[in-house]
């Protein structure tokens, strides 16, 4: 049986991606030599649901159900800004830029989560936290590295980066390569205007 790695996400505008690139460059410069795997800016998106392995036989049904679910919700805007880390800046594992969004984002995410659960994809145990991943801290990071990351997050007083209109949700395939993941859009589902 052939499978693909897949996820469901919202794309960002070129303007927001350009501003995220500037933030990423700033962080990389400050944290040179610190073991962080930086996300290529073109790959930054708002993940609504990571599906993991998906049978190719199920992809068409997945596309159809995603379109039906997403079309139940209205388009909305998200505000992008603020810098942080999970679980905290003092014990960073993921470096992120934050988002503020209306309740419609949660409604879309909950709807997608429920629709995928009905198809047999496990529900995410952690509560949904809207963010854009800039980098993942290596497991080899030492206490000194973690302090440097925390200091960089605090030093870069990242304010508001802009507003992005969300009109669509996408199904992506993810192919892992030695120099990073390559994402291929498989389907687009439109929100109501």
C-alpha cells in the first residue's frame, strides 16, 4: 500500500513571508552555531492538522471531506506578530511567531480535527495553539544554547508584522529530504466570503 505524509494548513501572504524572512535572518545571525533547524521561509504555514501517513487510496475522499468542512466557515483575518518558544523561552524546543485570530480560526481547526477523526486520524492531544514555526531546537542543545535562544527571543522585541486574509485551507504532501522537507499542494478548499 502506498502512503504519503500529509498535513492540512493555511498559507500566508508573500508580504507576511517576507517579514518572517527578516525575523528569521535576525535570529540566525544572533544564534549562529546554536543547533536550531530553521524552517525555509517558503515552507512556513499555519498547520491546522498533521495527518502523518495517508494511504493514496484515501486522498480523494480526504480532499472531498476537507472541502465540505471548510466551506461551512467564513473567511477571516489573522494578525501576525510576537516571538516565543514552546514550551518556554527558557526551555525552547520550537521557536515561533505568534498569531491572533478571531474565533473562526478555532471553528475551522475544530471542524477539520473532527472531520479527520471521523476518518480515523487520531485527535491531537495538546490543545491547538496558533503559531508559525521558525525553527526547531536540536535535542543536542545544551543549557548554554537554550539560554542564548531565550536571550535572543527577549532581545528581539518583535511587534506586529501584519494582517493576513484567510480564504483557503490546503491539503499538502510532505516529502522529507536531507536538506529539508518539500511540500506539494494536493488540494485547496475555499472558505465562504
